[in-house]
């Protein structure tokens, strides 16, 4: 303890740092490890407008071709939703993989595409405001 005091860290500083770490860990568990918010529908937005809404299938998959500024192929399956092909140069949307809860969205910025999973009632309540 004397070594820490010699560089200017006091006992109260250590207590405050410990409290901040505990709060950070608590927020991590609350935000990321809480129960998944499963959805029932997939909404596809093109240029900030709802382009289509599909129900998540119980089995199998469905490929949807979305053509706007570019071409994307969106795969909707019982495991979730993903973009399997895109005409954009970076391919970040394809490499993002499948999304299976409503916490994450898939975006393809060059093509103006946004894909998200939503529940039966989209009541505008999120983890932060809840």
C-alpha cells in the first residue's frame, strides 16, 4: 500500500476504482448476457423505408433478392437472418454472419440496406430505456 501512496494513489482512489469496475461488470452482464430478445419477423429497410416484412420460418429457409442501389440476397431461416451475397465492395454485411435476435441489425451501407428481427409488437422499448 505504501508503494501506491508513493505514486499518488490513495486508499479512496482504490475503492472508487473497485466500485467502477463492479458497475462496469454489472452493466456488461445486464446488457450482453441477459436473455435473448427473440423476434417473430424480419424487416428489410431500403433507403430508410420499410421494403418488406417476412415471418421467420419454423424450418427451412427463404432467399430474398433485394435490389436498390445494389443487389443483396437475404437468407431468412429458422436460425435467423443473414446476407449471403452482396454487390458492395467491402462485403462487411456478408461477413457479419447470421443474426438471431432483435439486439443486432445487419447493414449494407453502400447499398442502403438494413435488416433486423422484430417481435410481434414493436413497442419502442429497448434495454436502455427499460
